[in-house]
């Protein structure tokens, strides 16, 4: 089996591996940003049909390491309902993955993130926390089948739910681990061939381990107030970027 898929050069592979290190560190430190950034680079290198499934594999690896390292802070009673909702969302999305316009979902996602970040009635942990987790799982899993990186959507809901940054980042990572794993299963069922990409993915995942370890160390050294400011600014930038893509402002 060739080490690289057709049309992927050694430079392309080296770039993806290097970017994986950086973006995994960002995700481990702030829970968001890394997945979206890696998706953007991936989309500029690999064929369009391969972008979402390959991104899913990379995110599984990154979030698995993150969940293992940060396991003491994971709120499993939230992860469980989220995973259940994700199964439902992925199954529904898998039925119409080639039919629904991605730009429509990008607009909906961006508007939701902006409201959840800056709106007057942002989400709070309450008795309905598990129900909110299920709904978030359904919606984000459905959308991730089309646009790949829905981590900011989940973060916009979970951020206000968890006042401790360590709990927030760890729980978010565990949720995204299972959601991307479900997505991979669905794409495999739909016929996507992952095997030709295996050697390249192995290198990307190995680099992600290093980045996740670095990011986790940075997270532990940050102040809570600084972390929260970065999250709100990052969510806003990511939402505006989604709107720019949806309205064709990028060539």
C-alpha cells in the first residue's frame, strides 16, 4: 500500500502533520478553534469528498488523548445523554448528507453561536442539563455530517454550563470524541474508503498526541477569567467566519 494517497505530496503530508500538532494544542487548551483550523487546511489539500470523514478520524484521535489526560474532570452524566443524541443526529444526517446545502447549516450554526455567546438569555446548567445535552448532541451530530467542525456549537452551550475551565474542556473533549467516532462509522457505512489514508492519518494522529499534551499543560496554567475571555472572542470569530464562508466572501 502506498504511503500517500494519489495527488497528496510529501509537502502536503508534512504540512498536515505540523498543523495537527498546533491545532491539537489549541483544542486541548481552549476546547475550540483547533478543529476548525485543521478543517480549513485539510479542505485546501485533500479532495472535497474526503474532507469531512478524514477530519472525523483526526478529531477522534485528538479528543481521545485529551479525554485520557483530562479524565478526572469529565462530567460523564452529561457525556452519556450527549452521545445518545449524537447517534440520532448522525443517523438522520446520514440519510440526507448529500442533499442539504451546507451553507444553510453554516448560517444557522453561526447565528446560534453568536446568540449563545452574547445573547441576553445564555444557557445555564439546570435540572434540564441532561435534556439540553441530548438536544445538543442531536443538533451538533446532524450538522457535523455536512460541515465537519461543530465544536464551537457545543462549546457555546457547554461553556456557561460549567464554571470550571478544566471541567468544560475535558467534558467537551469527551463528547466530541464519541460524536466524531459515530460520524466515522456512518461514513464507513456509506462507503468511504479510509484504508488508503491510513499511513498519513497515523502521522497526523501521532503529532496530535504531542500537541494535546502541550495544550493540556497550558490549560492548567491559565487563569479562569482569561480563559473565558478567549473563549467568547474565539467563538465570535469562528461564527463570523462561518457566515463569511456561507455568503461566499472567500474565493
